[in-house]
C-alpha cells in the first residue's frame, strides 16, 4: 500500500505557492494597469472579430491598417495566421463592421487575403450583468454543494473538506488563466462550473470509502483509515481522470481557438480536481477526526 498522505504537506505548499503567486500578480496588475484579468467582450462590452489570413502577417501591420478608424483596437495572435481584434465600439451589425475591417486591411495589405471566423458584439451593461451573474452562479453552486455534502454524510468535516477543495480548484483555474494572460469568458465560467461537478463526484467516491472504513477498521487511526481509502479508490480516480483528460485534450488540440480557452479550463480543472480530492479534501477531514478512532464514527 502506498503512503499517499505523506505528500500532503508538500502538496499543500505547492497549492499555497500557486495561490500566493497569483495573488501577487493580481495586485501587481491592478497597480500597473488598473485591472487584473483579461476579460472577453462578454464581460467588458464591445465587438471582437476573429480574422484568418492566408499567410503570416505582423500584428503591427494590422494595427497600422486599422489605426485610422479604430485607433484603440486590441490585437491578440492565435497560431500563425489568426488574429482576434477587439474594439470598444458596440456594433449593431458586427458582420458589417468586420467587412469594413477587412476592406481596411486589404487596402493597406493587398497581398493578404482575410476571412472572418467569428464576430461578436456585447453592450457594456450586458457585460457587467454577465460578470455579476457568473460570480453568483459559482457562489450558489458552492453553497448548494456544501449543503448536499453535509446532508449526504451528516458531517461538517466532510462538507468543509469538499467545499475547500472546490474553492481551491476554482482559484487554481483562475490563477493559471492569470499567469497565462488568457481571457476570462462565459465559456471559462461554464468550464469552472462543470469542473466543480466533476471534482465533487470524485470527492464523494473517496468520502464514501472513508465513511465505510470508519465503520469497519476498528481501532485504526484516522491517518490509516484515510490512507487506506485513498489507495482503494486510486485506480478508479486515475482511470476516470485519464479517460476524461484524453477527450478534453483532443478538444484542446483539434477544437480550434473558439474552444481553446474552454478546453484549457477543463484540462486544468480535471488535473487539479483529482489532485484536490486526494490532497486537499481528504486531509481536511482528518483534522476533524484528528483524535478519534474508527469506533467513534
């Protein structure tokens, strides 16, 4: 049997380092540029258009072509020949705006052919409402899961452990997006909510085994009970995570830029959801049963 719990302090240090690093970067960005995360047009309002070129082109050439009509346009490069252009202008006809952009680029760069892969326009009021509702959706999801685990296992220790692990997963996903400078969109929020459901399922499997062993392993310490439970569920946990990860990985590689952030968030969530069920949720339960034997369950 593998002594899995011997790594709990190391993994706690890893998690703490990631979150502290993200917090430091968060405050640094707030001080230097006034905002921390790069939000998509879903939350900020404006129009964004994804352009594909027939050959490689420099972002400076595109900016120069758009500068006269859209001096504040923000460009992000995806791959070798795709650029996402975002402007603060809220277009009633985003398709028409994309045509004007293409005309401006072709005028300045006649050797390049441009096609529109995606265009989207969102008003600033709608963006603020979506941001608020997204945060509330995550909050209510955590609250409901806290109540469910408390009733399911009739234990505040199990409930606290599961919710702390879920909060950990959500924060880690946001931290990675902050480190990478990737946009937070409604798709990313949807991925976070999906991961919360995935992670809690894995945690419940482990918790169920811990509860059974609390009843059957008479006189054993809580350390041995939790460690045994983790070993008994490890195979299922890894097989589920690997199979799910392969599917999401294929979506990340082959799904194109439209699904890139969504699939990246899912991949991060699958990895850290599995990690937190083992090294966050389970050790927290041990704190509530620290001085108890299995007969006390």
